[in-house]
C-alpha cells in the first residue's frame, strides 16, 4: 500500500521509498525515512495534496510523492 491510499485519521509506518534521484532525496530530507510513523491528517477533495504529521511537524505532499512511499 502507498501513502496515497491511506485514509484520514490513520497512522502508518514507512516500509520503503521508491523512485530515485533528487525526488527520493527530497522526500528523505523532509524526514520521511524507513521505519518512521506517519499520521494522515487530511486529504484534499481531489486527493492532492495529502497533509500528514511526521516527526512532530505537519507536511503537505503531492499525490505523486505520496505514491512513492510504501507503508504498512
């Protein structure tokens, strides 16, 4: 399952980051790394962006970026 598919109000754990190059590096620089827990706060009506809480701060991710984050 990817982060994009997680409903509001759920907490998930990052299993793997797909993608590569600068996009993967940018996601990791935001604090999203393997093993970290992510709480999905809100999803916009059309699904873009997704608002999450990671490591105590709030972050908005595009659908394309959320699709690169494998969670359980």
